[in-house]
């Protein structure tokens, strides 16, 4: 059973749900439905909330993406596809050994 991260201070939902994820394919916009359990949905909504208010690089949003990638590898790429160089860099950072991530985040002032 997955555990919610200690740093998470948002609402933990009692049920999971389905989210719609937009993606481009051959110049056309599509939506894909992704089913999330209650923990993933709680963290996903926190991340999206930060992104909506223009704070997608907030440390909690970045930690949330890292947590989802670590715990839900089968759906993480669907939720957070690599769209540009910045996301590609974050993806490389997220795939680095966990003990180095904190040091990398410090370099970028994201701690």
C-alpha cells in the first residue's frame, strides 16, 4: 500500500477518481482518461493547483511529480508527459538517484 508523503499538507481524498489529460498527436488535441487511487489523486490535484496559479516550479509541486513518478511509474508519463526542454530536464533530474535530487534542487534554488 502506498503512503502519502510526509511533506504533503493537502486534503487526502477518501476515494480515487479519473482525470482527463490533454495531449497532442500529429497536431491534434486529444484527451486521455487516467484512473488514480485516492493518494495519487490527492497529490495530482495539489500539483495541478500549483500549476494553475503559476507556481508549477514550487518545491511541493516538484516533490509531488517526483512522488508520482516513484510510486506510479505505469501512469506517470501519461500524467506528466515531456513537452519541452524544461520538462525533459526535470525528467532527467527525477530519474537521478534519490540521494542526489536534493543537491540538484538546491542548485536550482528549489529546496
